[in-house]
C-alpha cells in the first residue's frame, strides 16, 4: 500500500514536470510532425520504387485522373523503367520544412520544398520543386502532389480548391553536374 502511494506521488510529479516543458505551437504549424512523417514514408516508397505504397500518399483526385490505382501504378512502373533504360535513377529526395498550414474548404493545405537528386547519363541532376500537402481529415492523413514547376494559378486550374494563401516559389532550372 505504501509503495502504491509513492508510485502515485511519483506519477503526479512526472506529469507536472512534463506539462511545464510543453511549448505552445504556432497556429498553422500544429500538423508539422504528421506531415513530415507521412512525406518521409512517401519519399521512401518512391526511392524503393514501391509504387503501391507511393500512391497511398498521392492526392486522390490525381489517382482518379490517372484512371485509378492500377493504372497509376502501371504508369509509374513504365515511367520508372523508361527512365532507368535511359540512364536516369533517383538517388535521393530531400524534403524541407512544411509551410504554415491553411484551411481551404474542408481541406488543410501547405507546401513543402523538395530537392531531387538523380543520376543521369554523364553526371548528376539536381531538381528543386515544391510539394503540396493536403489533408481532408483534419490533419490525420496527408496526400502529396508535386507542382512539377507549375505556379499556383496553374495548379488551381487543375485543383480549384487550392488556397490562394499557398506560396509556390518560382520554378528553378535543374542543375547538371558532369561526372568526373
């Protein structure tokens, strides 16, 4: 009984210590950890050419526009094989910090800078672009869409529900580094 009292007291002390360490989260940044974790899983699926796992993180309307899961997987596999046959291989994808999350209709949205490093015939190619992260379930799950160098207006033409508050930086030219 005495040990139980000590255990309860210890639990209250730990709880008090932990509650003092909690820092307030800036509005719009409360989903960062979920976005980072899920975008990392998407990135790993891409690098492993696990397209079945990859499309689980693809924006559903894009999957639908591609003709559904099976058609999108087929298109990704074909594209991947064609790239490899031409000497192009994804080496790494580096994801930056997600932007502030904004609400647009029933969705939460933000952007994530990304850098893709590829081996190409004769060297290496580095491409910087922007991902759009979208959640339709209050931030529990996120899907991602590469802007492929398109600006916000072009992306809104494809997906009219995108918030005008999203910031998509101007596309940068890919950087080629010749092999030594």
